[in-house]
C-alpha cells in the first residue's frame, strides 16, 4: 500500500474525516466496496488502487494520511508565484476556480461545492502559512442557489501604507460631525452613544503605525501573489479550523474533491503553495 502525499495537519484531518465516512462498517479499514459505494467518484476503482498498492483489498487509516507536500489542486492559484509566467487575470482565476470546484461538471457551483472548495483551501492555506491574496465574491443574482462564472468577482488585497492611517483627532471636523449623525441615527431609541475615546499621544500613534508596518511586511513575506498569516493570529485560526473540520459534515462534494486529489497522485512538488460569500 502507499500513503497519500499532501498537506499538513488540517489536510490530514480532512482525510481522516473522509476515512470515517468511507468506513461504513467501522472496522477501521476501507474496502473496495465501501469506497465505490460512497458516491465519491466514478473513478473510485483507480483511487482504491492508488491507496491499496499491495493489493490486499483494504486501506487502513494510516494510509489515508497526507505527508508533507502540497496538492496542486487546492493551491492552483499559487502555482505561478515562483515562475516567470505573468500573473493570472481575474477571468483566469475564476475559470481555475470552476475547473477544480465544479465537481459534477454542470458549469455551476452548488452550496456543497462551494463549501468543499472553502474547506480545502482553508486547510491547505493554514498548513502552508499563507494564502492567495485574492478572494471570491459571489452573488446569486437569479436566486437559484447556484453560482455561475458571471456571478463571481475576484477581490484583490489592497496594500495600504501606514501613512494612510488616520486617527480620530486627525479626521476633518465635518466628517466627524457626519459620523456622529450616523451613530445617532442608528442608535436604539433611548440608547446612549458612547463618548469618543481620548486622543492618542504622538508616541502611541507612532506605535500603532509601526505595528501596522511590521504586520504589512510579515503579510508580504510569502511567495508573490500570497498573503502570509501573522504569527500572532495563525494558531487561533488553526484552532478554529480544526474545530470546524471536526463537526462539519463530509458532503458528497467534499468527498469527490478529496478523491480527485488521491487520483492526482500528490507526488509532484508544486512550484509554490498558497478562508462570507467568499471562498477563501
């Protein structure tokens, strides 16, 4: 038998959830009948053969554990980061999304397909420590519950310099009055508006700007076209993702996507690696 090669601990957790779904008789080994009966993929025989290299007719839990490389399927948007090819256009990024996420090939993304894409991208990105610097904004304009390519926009990360930070005592007076009017209009009847915070000292303002600059540098320290997670935030994000993976159902769409990645082989090291109405 052979082990899958893939992401880190969150990706491992996804595959352990897949194993639990496939192992319907709870004997801690997946048979060919269990894999082919899960509705996971029309190529379940190939997937089973990939895992059952010695042909003993079963795949045990340890063999459903990704190792240390990353899948080109989930990190597709980042494969150009360390090449000489030009960055992809928004249209190409959306097309790539549908190529990998449209598991049934009907040209539209269902809620399950969108959820599967989000789960896989989230796990892979957190395992890598950085994510694509874009997100997908989706609007189901016709209300049919499906998302088509013309209903997806790509939102790119904005790079805002520390010099653009404005504190409350630096905002023009007319804008301050306008903001107060909005606060009063949105307050509950009889509610109270909190008094404004005391202005920061010049030293406190500089500390905020310095932290912003340091955070920006850390976010930009990954491969081109990515945003690195801040060291102080990634543990909390991983903890939340682990809890979500542990409780979220392993849907047909997620099962199909994970099975596709088994078929992809997980053997090639990609050039590089990369969570609303967005998928990220």
